[in-house]
C-alpha cells in the first residue's frame, strides 16, 4: 500500500471512529496531514494542524482519540506515544516497534500491533496509560483488532 493511500485510509478510519465515538456537538476528529497531525471539529469547522515537525522519514500516523477527546495515542517513526489531543504532555515512546494503535475509549490503555524484534511476525500488546505493559504480545493470525463496548 502506498504511503498516500495508507494516509487516506488512516484519515478515513479515524474519521469513522471519531464520528462513531461521539456524535454530540464538540466532537473532534484527528487525522494525518502531510506527515503531521491535524484536527477538525465534528461539524467541519475549526480545521487546524496540531504538529509541525513531521517529515517523510519521521512522520506522525495512526492517531486514536479517547471517547472524551482528552487523550490521544499516535505513532511516530515506530514509537508509540500517549498524550493530550494537541499531541503534547506525552508519555513515550512506549515502544519503538508500533505499526497500528487504538486507544481504549476511556483512555486508560492502548492496543498496539508491533513488528517482532526477535521473531518475524506481528504481535498485539496492550499498554497502560503510564507506559507499562498490560498484555504481552500474542502472534497474529488476523490483524484486525480494536476495543469492544464498555472498554473490553
């Protein structure tokens, strides 16, 4: 998949997830834009770039917002970070092998697909908001993952 198609897919998935998580006024959607992160209000107003230091070799991708819009996980050059909706006050890099990340709706944990460091393959890990490991990776057969209702 090309980088552009990947970015468009991520923006679409983030848009759908953002709309699904909160349909009330004040919902925020975060997406990838030119190696950085941008945000827009759910009603289409207030578009703004959040980060400015992304580059083709050190880009931001796979942003994921908590349901209340106060916490965001993102990946940058394989590093997993957890911070506020402005990509500030971050914990991380929590891991340096992240490929995809989805924050738990309450913002307390992040499910991550990581590339294997020793063994070839992809593994699912779950990290707590402080960066500690909650679930140590199991090999993937189907790389689809996310959080069920009620944070399960």
